[in-house]
């Protein structure tokens, strides 16, 4: 099967239609955009509805977390962001990044025969290298509920090489899959499909209870030793998986359990990035 994807936005629109996901998502494609997250935020300010998806062939100012940069050349990868208008309060927003991570991992599993894993909280890795980054941003309404949430995803699909500054930790589906081309439209449509499914589950309880099992199954560090880069001093522990709010539960050497909140510290495998 050929998966050449020169008209990939048309293919993406078709896959969303064929899976019925066009009832939730409305897609808009840009040859070039500063950042799909910024684009969705602008649309949100103008009153756009939940489910609006911006897809960029190229981003001129792709963003990571904490002001970091997301390398976003044209022609190889998938960059997309979408708008949610959740009816819950701010504390329920952070775990949505984990919901998205799980959804991308499921989509990658469906698209290629590769051992995909999640590096807590939200990096998707294959053979120990990062293939996807997720950036969630939110704005609060005057009533204390969320006005909007934007989830932005960058998936390295057909990248053949990476800038030396990230080459040791970044990879693409193509590089890991013996040089085969992978359809950007398929993996993007599948990510949106799984997110929609998982988001419905998330909204039932407003936490991860219905998704913990699926998430922990794909967690790279599960039952392995990890190094916790605590500002008070690093320590090692055994990772046991997440709980319903997305915290990582670890067992300390003295047998006690500790809960690590997302964003609090970084957790690494003891032999490298994962
Ligand atoms: C992330 O940040 O992983 C979130 C990235 C989100 C990107 C998407 S693309 C669509 C949407 N629009 C945007 O503007 N952003 C979102 P963080 O965990 O902070 O990781 C950033 C770090 O990953 C950088 O400092 C680099 O070390 C590395 N990096 C940069 N570009 C990369 C790439 N293409 N592949 C793998 N690693 C990369």
C-alpha cells in the first residue's frame, strides 16, 4: 500500500468523515502558520466552537512547554491543535495532556508495527526516543470555569534527520520503521479519533479513572527503577503507574509510597532519557 501523502489534508478530512469524527471536529489546514496553538487561541478569542482543529504544514514559531521551541519543518511531520470548551474547573485541565498522550500512543500503535511507550507524563517514545510532544494551554472564564483549552500535538512522522541539538533524543516513525513512509493523515486522524473517545470517558468522571489501565499498560517506566530529579535532591524509586489525577505513584527504597504531581519534578529512567 502506498502511503504517499502529498495531499494529506484532503486525506485527513476524508478519514475524519469516514470515522464519523467530522461530527465533533472541524478541520482547517494552513500551508504555514506561526503556531497551531496560537492560531486556535486567536480563534477561541473570536468565539470559535469546540472541535475546531488547525493543522499546519509548517510552523514558523512552534512552541514546546516553558518557552521551549518545537522544531517544525514542512513536509515531514504533523502539527495540529484543537479547541475544547470544557464545562469543568481548572484543576481538571492538566490530566488532559495525559489523555492526549495515551491517544497518540494508541494511534501510533494502530498505524505502525512499533513498540510505542509513554514517558510520564506526556512524551511518546519509541526505542527510547521522543516522537511526539504535547502542549496544553487554557484560559479561564470570569465564572471560574474554563473558557477554552487548546491541545497542540507535534508528531515526527517522516522526518529523515534531526537538528544535532535534539538528535540524541528525537526520532520519527519513519526512522524507527526501517525507512518506510508513514501516512501523516492516518496517524493524525487516529490521534483525534482516540482523543475523542478517551475525552468522553474522561468527562464522565472528570478524572482519569476510566483510562488508568490503558495508560499504565503503555507506561515506559512501569515497575522499573526511575530517577526523580527533585530540587531537594535526586533519588531513585520504582515507578508503579499513574493514579486518577495523573500523578505518578512510586515506591521508595524504604517501602513507602510517594505521589509525584505532574509538572513538579522530572522523572528519568536510570539508564537514559526514558
Ligand atoms: C513539548 O514540549 O514536547 C510540547 C511540544 C508541542 C508541539 C506542538 S506542535 C503543534 C502545537 N503548536 C505549537 O506551537 N506547539 C504544539 P517540551 O516537553 O518542552 O519539549 C520541547 C523540547 O523537545 C525542546 O526543548 C527540544 O529539546 C525537543 N524538541 C524540539 N523539537 C522537537 C521535535 N520536533 N522532536 C522531538 N523533540 C523536539
